[in-house]
């Protein structure tokens, strides 16, 4: 029994000459229903948040600025990167990135949970808080650094204040998990100093320099050799958290310590702390 096949669905009769004709190439067109349906006004820049916990000995970002290459790589593919001091600071080294927002950790937490919004600014008016526990010579060094940033970088460090009592910083490692932590003995003195700057000098960002205990050589050598946890990092975060939580303005912290003895064994990841 022969099967009768129906003719193909052609709009015109097919002839043998058509089989010999050169085929026309057509360019494939990509199709994305969601992208094609989305109006231009609804296309948002790609924003990435980069977080590396501080004071826990992270393999990347647990030392002095060793996460900066990661931040730069992310900034190269994202429209906007939001990160925090532990990622973007390398002691006295810093790599500015125009599409990166420098946000203190407490503020970043509130942003992530949807409680706070972030507003980029062109420039902040910075107030400087110095711990009265800093020795006179060491305090003068920090004031000279502030003057240098004003003269060479044009940073608006508009005023400084010395706390009315030593902050009495203490540092230790948490025995339960090994992270660095500590305490601020006179946190009220710190907050009074910041309050005075905000009210009388109209600053909208604060830099804090507190006198930290000089490191135990055993603890500091381990960190300097790239094998330990940064003993200072935990309390630095506590200090900046206190300021940001109370005043809702950007804050950063730097420890005032005596320079460590020279060592040929310093790891490159920790070397930025040596200056």
C-alpha cells in the first residue's frame, strides 16, 4: 500500500533552479523578553556590595589593604561598589575609585537591612578627634599628617578636638573564636568630642585617632609575618560603630601606636602597617 504524502507548505512552486541559487545569510537577532519589554527609564546601574569581616584573620582582607586588588577588580565590572574600611584601607595607603562608596560597617549593616539609605556626596567636612591619652609628641605627629592632607590633597579637615579624658582602649582576642575585640573605657568622652565638632564646627564626617596599647611582640610578630589576626581591628570597628550609630555620619579610625622595631620578616600583606 502506497502512502500519499501531502505537499510541503510553500507559498510558491519550488523549482530545481531554486536549489542551485546561493543561499542568503540572515543575521540572528538576540531576543530577551524581559530586556525588550523593559523601558530605558527602568534600567538601573549594577551595584555590588563587597564585605570582608574585620579582626577574624580573613585570608583576603585580613591584613593591611590586601583586599584592595579585589575591590578594584569588582569596581572594574560593576557600575557602583559599596564597601567598608577593612576592604578599602591599607594603613596610610589608599586607592581612590570613583565608582566606589566608602561606608563604615555599622552604616553598611543598616543599609543592608533596609533601615538606612546612602547618599553619595562630592566631599565631606571632616573633624578630627584625638585621644587625650596620646603623648604630646605622638599627637603632634598626627596633627602634622592632618596638615599634610589639607595642603597636598586639599582635604577639608576643618577642625580638631582633644577628648576631655583618655579613652583607655583595651584589646584582646576572644577565647571562644579567636577574633580580635576589646573595649573603650571612656566612650562617653569620645561621643562628647564628636558632638562638639558636629555642633560647633558643622562637620559631617569624623576621623578618630585613639591611643592603643603597644602590641605584645608575640601577637604583633605573628600578624606582621602574615600568619595571625590583627589585634587592633576589633576595637577600631567598635569605635567607628559608636560614632556612626550615635550621629549617623561617616567615621573612620586610626590607632596611635609607637612604631614597631624593624623586622626583615614582614609579610607584604602586612607591610602597609609599618610606616
